[in-house]
C-alpha cells in the first residue's frame, strides 16, 4: 500500500503542482512531503506563497536535503532517484498520486 509521496522539485515545479492540485488535500493514509531542491527554491517558493498553499492543503514542507525514508514494508512515490519500495514519477504525476492514491 502506498504510504508516502515525496515531491522534491524546484520552485516552478512546486508552483505548478500546487496549481494542479487546486488545494485538494492528500489522502489521509499518505504522508505527503514537499521539498524544494535548494535553499533558493525554498525561499522562492515561500515568497510566491506556494509553500503556504501546499501546507494549508496538508503537505509537510521539508528543508532541502531532509531525508524522507520509508518504514519496512511501505511503498512510496518520489521525484528523486527511487530506492527500495519507491516508484519514481515526474513532479505532476507524483503530486496527483497524493490525492488519488
């Protein structure tokens, strides 16, 4: 069962994902994590209001480089290099999986 979505992206991709989600909340059973790729992306997304939109919709905002590991037996979706139990997807697809499962 899918347990986690890690949306690691630059500021523009995060903004596009936030628009595509239209403030829909992630499924309750999922950890939905948004992580700007760099400190500059973090500040840009913060100033544009993107991080506030994602946080208000229930996404957990991570500082760039924060580890986001899966527990044994969990499955996840990531926009980074996929590890064990993870599937790598483009940013928009990963964001939509958070609300569709």
